[in-house]
């Protein structure tokens, strides 16, 4: 009897323990989301209330735009070529290898260009932002800014956010361009697809709207990356471990946000395209 | 309407002229002062028969029933403290007693859980982001590890607050001011100006932090353990700098430290905090508030243990989780 009671108590304790653990995890995440929302609102407020200083903008533009360009272009080139390698056998089986260009270029400008440019930005710039701001938090440099009457969100976050927002469409365009070149080079030069058909089918299938849709999506990716990474840096925990964690989680969260936003925006843009241009064209 | 506005201004100006007299009577009118949010006034009938408002100048900094709780951990409980113009107060106490948290609430870097912090009568919590930012320009904060911006040179670090707030100063004026400030803290501008914070020693970094905090001619300096980690001579150099800020620049100061020598030398008044976790519910957290002479005569065993630096039964207590 006594044993049974004891078993019941331990079971109840275990269940309560699990529930409270779950509750704590949920409330932490809700608080984090709320905190990010406040942080984002404040960033947008400061961006409009007082334009960022020239010197902070220039260094952000250089770091986020110029230094990211090579890696984004390289990724684009390889993705274009990989697409050609993967798609060619499938198209060849049904005797339509001349239409491979349409498939490569459409998937590049609509999906892979923007998503990969954003992923590279999150990896190269995002985690660096989180680590830099995290170190500034740990060494009290962010507190020092506040104590000198300088709003750290205005001074540190607004220029980075603005730079990401403005530059990511350009980076996407370069990723698209290099992908198109890489795909065409591999298909025409190495796989022997006829170049006139390759370009003709591409031109027919890929509309200006598709290029625009890709760039439009990238703006949201850029904004999300900057806000998430700066936020992670600002709430960085103590010491080297805290900075490391901030850098890692900023990349993971940015990547999840990119994919989630991609899905939402695809649904939205698809509706718009159907509404404006009627049914979508197809690769075939 | 315009005329009415002007007359209000002249009343204010007249009332302001009485400030010096008013400040002396702040203590007496404390109850009245507390009942109001920011500016205190009392109506009186002037010689010509009109009703006027006498504005009293509130203390430079006032902390009112402050409580700070992080998660489930209470750090500060019911703290009341006033800092008057020109005085330097040392907040002493062992590590983890909430000294630094108290210092950071004074400038709004840590938000009070309950209670209020007033700077010149303005509640920091009610200020907008922009107003708070502007108010903070009246503070100078010397951080424990100096907190210099490592992406900038020493000269750029000291010039930083001037570049942000004194737009009217030319490049040359800023450079001259930086040179003056660096010399004031005993650094040779020609040697250190173009170095980065990682290229100079800890003591030098701390003095650069000091120069940066002084750049804006603050009304109050907050020092977070300024002598920690320095050799005895450099510690005394920092003490001398704090004394010169107090005497030559007439700046009020709050010094958080556990270095008794520094506290006694620099401060006019000492306040001792005790770790909240070691107190019972009815014991106050501020266990001493008085002058340096008084603290040596204090009979509270917790105070005498701290100022004499005695471990007593602390090892046993700590091992038992107290």
C-alpha cells in the first residue's frame, strides 16, 4: 500500500516536473519573440527618427555588401552548374534537354538565388554581427554607448539593418547572374546543349516578375537576418561561451526565418502572379 | 496668449534665481517633495500681490524605494539614497551585494523592478528613449574594464562623446580637447593617441576611460570599481583623478568599490550594502550611511568585518550554502 502511494507520488512529481519544464520552455520562447518584436520596432523607429551616421553606414555597407560579394557570386556559380548536372539526365530521358535552361534559370531567380544569397549573408555577416555585438555587450561597450547618451540601437543596429535591407537585392542579383552564367556554361559547353534553344526557352519561361519576386523576397530575408543577429548579439550571455552561443544561434535562427519567410512569401507572390498575369507558365 | 506665456517664463526665471536658497531647504520639505513627481513648487504671494511658484531644486540624484529582482533572485531591496551636488559617495560592500547593479540603475542601464530613480527631479522611467539618451549625456561613467571601443583609436575613443553631442565643435577643437583630457589623466597624447585599446596597459585603458567620461563636463561621475586590478601606485593615481574631478571640476560622484583605502580617501560619505541573500526579511540592506570617521567607530559587526577585511566564519558559512 505504502509502496503504491510512493509510486504514485513519484509519478505525479515526474509529470508535474515535465509539464513545468515544458511551460518554462514555452514562456522563454514567447518572451524571446516578444523581445525581438520590441527590438525590431525600436530599430525601425530609430532608422526613421534619426538617420544613421555616415561613418557607421559606410563601414556597414562595405562589410555587408562589398565583402560578401565574392562568396555570394561563387555560391551562385556553383549552384547554377550543380543544377545543370542534376537536371540534365532527367530532361534527356524525355528528350527535352534543350529546355534545361528554362528549369535552371527559373529555379535560380525565384528560389535558389535569393535563398542562397541570404544564407551566405547569414553565415558570413550575420554570425559576425552577433559575435561583434555580443563581445561589445560582454565587455560593456554597449553600456558605455548608452552611458554616453548614444542609443546603441541607433548607433549599432540601425546602420546594419539598413545596409542588409538595401544591399541584399543587389547580392541576390549577382547570385542570379553568376548562377545563370554557371548553368549556361556547364549546359552548353560541357553537356552540349544547343545554345540558341537554351536561351530561347529560358527567355520564354523566366518573366521579369520572377526576377522581381526573387529580389522582393530577399529584402525580407535581409531584414530578418539583421534583426535576428543584432538581437542575439545584444542579449548575449556572459563570457566567451555566451558570444559563441550568440553566433551559432543567430545563424540557426536566421536560416529558419529565411525558410519560413520564403514559404509565406511564395504563397503570397504566387497569388499575386495568378491575379495579375493569369495562370503561370511552365517549363515544359 | 503669447504675453501669458512670456509672463510664466519670467516667473520661472525669478523662481530659479532663488534656487541657491531653495536647495538648502530641501531636507525640510522632503514630505512635500516626495508627494510630487518631478519639479517641486510651493505657491507664495509676492510683494506685489501676485501668486508665484517657488521652484525648489531637487537633489542631483535620488533613489526612492528601489527594488531590483532578476528572475527569482532579488538583488536590491528598499534602497533609498540621495546624492547632492558636489559630493562623492562611495558604495561599499562585498562582491555580489548589488553595488554595480545599484550604480547601473542610477543611469538607467538596469531598470528598477519597483521604485524610482530621479535625476534632477526627473524620473528616469518616465523619460522617452530620446529624453533618456539626452539625460545620460550629463553623466560620466567609468567602467570596471574601461569598456573602450576596440574598433577605434584612443583619440577617437575620447573624442567619441564630443563628436556625438557637440556638433558645433570643429575637428581641431575636438582634437585640442582630447589632447587636454589625455594630459589631465596623465597620458602623453603624442604616444597614445593613435594606438588601439589592445595596445596599451590596463592602467592606461582605465585612465582613457576616465578621460572619455570627463569629455562632456558631466554633472555626475559614476565609477564602477575603478581601482580593481591595478597596482597600488596606479590605484592611487586613479584616486587622485577622482579627487580632482570632485574638487577641481565640482562634479558629484558615486564610487562603487570594495577597496576601503580608495573609498576613505575619495568619498565624503560611505554607504554600505549587504548581500540580500544573507539578510532576513526585516533587516535593511543598507547597513551603513555616514562619513569615513563614523564607519571606523561603527559597532555593527558586519561593517567592522568588511572594513577590517576579516574572513571569520565565512568559509564554513559558504560551504553550508549560506
